[in-house]
C-alpha cells in the first residue's frame, strides 16, 4: 500500500520540510511498511480465529433422588386372577344331559349343565321304603323300651316287697313270736308246776287218810294218777321248751335270716336283670336309630345329588369347560354331552376377566430387589405404548422348574 502527493504542493511543503526531507521520507516509509504488515497480520489472525468452531455450552440437568427402576424382558403366562370353578356335587357317576357351548356368556344363576338323575331317583324311592320300615322299627323299639321299663319297675317293686316282708317276718319272729312262745311255755310250766304241787299235796293227804282208814285205795290210786298225769304234762312242756330253744328257734332264725338275705340278693338280681333288659332294649333302640340315620343319610344324599344335577353359573362371565389339556390335545373331550362324570370332578369354570395375573420367571439375583406388595409396570408385547399398573402378590420361596409336559 502507498500514498502520492503533487510536487511543490502546499501539502508536501507543510508535511515534509525541505531540510530533513530524505530522513523524513525514510522514516515514513518504515512506519508505513510496519503499519501495513500489522494490518495484514491482524486480518490473518482474525480470519484464522473465524475458522475456529465456537464451543457449545454444556446442557446441565438437575438430578433428584428417586427409586431405581429395573426393566426385565421375560416371557410369562397371562391368566385370570380368580376363576370360579364348578365341580360335580353329585355322589353318583352320571351322564351329562345338556351343557352350554364353551365360550357362552352367562349371568349369575343361569343353568349351565344338567346331569342325568333317573338312577338316583330310583335309588331314593327304594330308600324311602326302607326309611319308613326303619322308622316303624324305631317306634316299636321305643315302645318296647317303655314296656321293659314298666316291667322292670314292677319286678323291682315285687322284690322290694318280698325283702320288706322278710325283714318284717324276721323282726316279728325275733321280737314277737319266739319270745311269746317261750313265755307261754314258761307260763304253762309254772301253772303245771303249781298244779303238780297241789296234786302231790292231795296225794299225800289221800295217803294219810288211807293210812288212817278214812280213804279207800281207789281214791289214793286216783290221786296218784292225777299226780302222774300232771308230772307227765310238766315234762312235755319242759321238753317243748327245750325243743323250741335248742332246735326250733335256731332253725327258724336261720331260715328267716336266709329268706331275708335271699330277698335282698333277689333285689340285687332284679336290678341287674332290669339293667340288662333295659340295656338290650336301649341297644335295640340305638340299632334302629343308627339304621334310621343311615337310611336318612342315604335319602338325603340322594336328594342332594338330585339337586346337584342342575349346575348353575356362580358369577357373570364366559363358560369354559374343564377338559384335560393333555387329552384335549389328542382330540378327546371329557366334558361334553353324553359323557359320564364322577363326584367332585370339575365341570366348568368362569374366569374373572376384569382381574388378571401374570406368572413369569425371575432370575435369582433379582429376588432380593423385589418384595410382595411392590408396584410394577407391565408393558405387554405388541402394546409398547400401553403401561399396565400391577402389584406383586406372590413370590415362590424355592426355584420352580417348569414341566416339559405343561402346555
């Protein structure tokens, strides 16, 4: 870059004095050269700086404390949370007469399945006849028990009466009959002794009179006969008393005591016999009651089974037949019209479509990070935009190996 001025112009004369013109022009040219160089370097540095990319300011985010989320991708089974299963309460093996098709929507109380109850009705009619006979037998047993009870009371009263009579007879003999007999004999002996003394006195008087000649020999003989007769009478009375005290009284006392003991034992035997008779009657009644209870249970079982032949829907929903999956995979159905079902066999079920559950495997390393009651979010396959809120309800306490035979 350079600048030119006209020769002898006022500008030249004012800017460059004539005395130091060469020095001035040299200095000016140096200054001008460095000025141009500085401007060029400034332009080059500015261009270089314009080519350097500007630094982007960092994007900073605020970090807050929150639960650590774990995402797991796993296959599982989707099932209803609750399923109302209806089983056969009929205690007979019967056939299915009618059954609604699988997948039918029903309401609570609708008839879903009807079983054949003709055989059960015949059984109930036969048991009703046996039930009537058992009731009659039980009534007869109860009446027989009342008769036995009355007969027992009568026999026991008779035995008690005999015992009381034996006690009274012994008491009467001990305190009345025997003392009276002994007393009477003592009185008779005393009277006869007095008579004997009187007769002996008369005999002695007659003998003195005979010796004096005032009495005859026949009179003395008559008095002697009276004395002998009275002595014999007194001897017989003494013998009777001895017989009574030595033989009759002990034998009679033993006999009456034996009768009393026997009457008391008879009371005990009567009580035992009454107890046995009453026990036999009670056993007969109990046997009839048991038989009646058995027939009543048979009749009730038949009645309940007839009522159980009509299966109704326990809730609103879709009917699913309880066919065995293994047999069904081979084309065999166990639940359909014409098939026989047994007691407690599942017939159909109605799942709860509003509440579902998912069973899925979980690695053992994650067991400690989950717990029952934790809330989780499930995103089913094919519904990536659908988040389903769920809750963990159960964790298996031990590893479960899925069977290869499971569907």
